[in-house]
C-alpha cells in the first residue's frame, strides 16, 4: 500500500491507538518470552516480547507488544508493532516495524521498513539491504549497504553514517555531519512515497487457548472486587461522594460520562500527532484506561447502593458485592444485552467520577482562595 510520507506520519497516531487496544486486550500475555531455540514461524504478543541473548527463532517472527526486544537471532523476517521496537541482535531476513520508537543497533541482512515517531540506526548497526523510514525524527549513524529513502520532519546523518547506494529524502530539516558517506546520489524529493508493508496484513493468530466465558467473567469479578475494596478503604468519603453524585444526578452523570469517553481519546490522539506529545499521550491512554476501570467499578457500586436503598438496607460492602455480582451476571446474558447494560453502567460511573473530581478540585481552590483572603485581611496596614 502506497503512502505519501506526510500522510504516513499523520496516520501513525491511529496505528498506535490500535496498538494500545491490541496489547491491552491480552493481559494474560503480559510477558512473552521463550527459552532455547524455536524451529517454526511464530506470532508472539504481550506487554514485552523478548528474544534473549543466545536465543534463536528459526523462522519468521511476528511480534506485537508494548516493547519488542530482539537481543538474540531471528533466522527469518521480523514484523513488529509496538510502543518500542529494538533490534540489538541479528535478523537474517527483512524487518518491518511500526512503533513509537524504532531502533536498529544490530545486524539486519535484509532490508528495513520502519514507520514510527522516531527511527534510529545506531553506530555499528548494519543493514544489508535498503532502508525505508518515515518518522518524525530519523537518525542514521550506522551502515546501509543499499539505498536509503528517508522521510520525516528531521533527518540526520551522523559522522559514522554510510549509505552504499543512493539517498532520497523528504524533510523539513536535513543535516549531514562531516564524515558521513553516501556512495550514490543524494536527492531531495518533496513527493517521496513509500511502499510500507503492513505487518500482519494477513491477520494475526495469537494462538491463545480458548477460555470458557464463565472463567473470564469470574476473573473480571475478582479483579473488580479487589479494585473496589482498595477504593473503599483508601478513599471512603470520595466513594460516597461519587455515589451521591451518581444517585442524585444520574442523567447528568451519564451525559458527562459519554462526553468523557469520546472527548478524552480525541484529545490524546491529537496530542499523539505531535512529536513532543507522544510520551505524554501514551501515558494519558494508560491513565484513561485505568479511569475507565475505576468508572466501571464505581458504576457497579452505584447500582448496588441503589438496590439496597430500595430494600431499606445500607452497607457499602454489601453494595459493592451486589453491584459487581450484577455486573458479572450481565456479562452472561445472550444477544449482547449484558454489554449494553454494562456500557450504561460505565457511563454512569465514569460521569459521576468525573463530576466528583471536578467538584472536589473546585472546593480545594475555594478553600485556598479563602485562606489567602483571610491572611491578607489579618495583616496590619502601613
């Protein structure tokens, strides 16, 4: 698929959002690492995908993770999608990488296609084929035996950079340090395009064993119960404030929850499209994902509290347990009905959480302003 370099860079934000969804959906594979030598093509996914020193994957490797580290050998092609992709070992075939940061500091016998926020080929690295890279910042300090086609906001060739073929670039800033070597021609092309292959275009089979739905629901219930217990023990007054807001202003809470659910990701994606904002945006997605979890638990707590109120009972622990049990039971309903109700509960809890946080911060500002005013009134005038 052909991309203009600027279109490619702008689409990086969407790709990284997809990455977060993919890696976040497989928490059971938080760390994927094998030992010894592996003799077949592999697909690995997890928070960290690591090929350790001395380890050899004899075949192609498709890797998806928050961090993909190749310290050993991939005796075939490497296709990687991650927050960070680092090749410090050896890849005997080609490398295709899409990540926030792509670093080549080992040996790649074939070609490298890289799309990322930054692409770095370190001193001592060797690419036996060609290099095609589209990124916000590209730093070439190693050797490219073939041609190099580089597109980004900043493209830099360090003093140890070697390009055995032609160099074609499209950049707002292009720097070549003394000592850098380009055997062929160096050409600026403002319409530079890339044939960047899409890793996993044929689909990804994570080979995860089938888990019965009841087991998944039970695991989710226990995780939610643990989080709810922490919230009630660590911030009981705030939890009650969230319940009051959600109970007395349910419609407003649902609306604010929907606005938060839609608006925050939009802001984070916009921030992701700026080079400086990439780390902050990725951190924001992690915080937002946790906020969604907290909102879901608070929503269940609200439901449990309301149910006990109707029965003229009052127990915060009972409300938490009842609400989470109801939420777990909803997951087992057919035809997606449970998902719809759970979504409404999420909006209610997320909105009540956002409103409670806003009211608390506003109250803190008022108290701070009041203390400052009292101090100024108490001072003697000259």
